[in-house]
C-alpha cells in the first residue's frame, strides 16, 4: 500500500497519490476560530501558504525527492519558504512528524498545476520510498493580527 496522506487537492490528484483525507482550514473573521471550509476558490486567495507535516521513511530518498520537487515547484511560482525538523514534544512524537515545510504559491491555480505536473507524478515511486506519511494544509484565507 502507498503512504498514508492527508492532502488538500482536487479529487484527481487525491486518487493518484492515494490521499485519504482532505483538509481546508479557514479563519472566521472576528472570532478567529478554525472551521472546516468545503470549497476553496482560486479567486478568493492571492498568495497561498501550504503547510506540510512529513514523516520520513528513507532520508536519502527524501533528500532526492525534495530537491527534484523544488525544481518542479519553481516552474509554477512556488517555493519552499521554510523547512525544519521540529523540536520533539509529546504532540510531535504522537504525530510522528520528522520535518515541516512551509510552501508559498502565487495562487491556488498554480498550486493545483504543480500538483498535477507530469514530472512530479513521475516521482511518485521515489516519494513513496521517501515519505511514509504526510499531512498538508492549504490556506483558504490570511489573517493579519497586527
């Protein structure tokens, strides 16, 4: 079986990668609580943020996959803003998170085009070897507290 994955994608991409769950997070104005939002439209977001929580299966394969995926991402205006290994806390240990990525894309359409890229799909077996689990959140709206 493929990796256990939670992802925010269109259904075609979800099926291709064996993605089990879809999460959309949206902040509600005035009370700032998270709620599930069933739809994200590309015209409601200018720059999107993608947060990926990753469990690494094979470190060498992971490095190889990430370097190749980053090159593909650039073709769609995407970039890895930050990639880090989280401090070990009870929450992180329970989720088995080895690395967290913060990605930026110019809009949802660019992100979806990246997700559907043939070169990225050609890396599916390397990704499966590299990553045992991932949970990915895509921003539905930005909140400014300053």
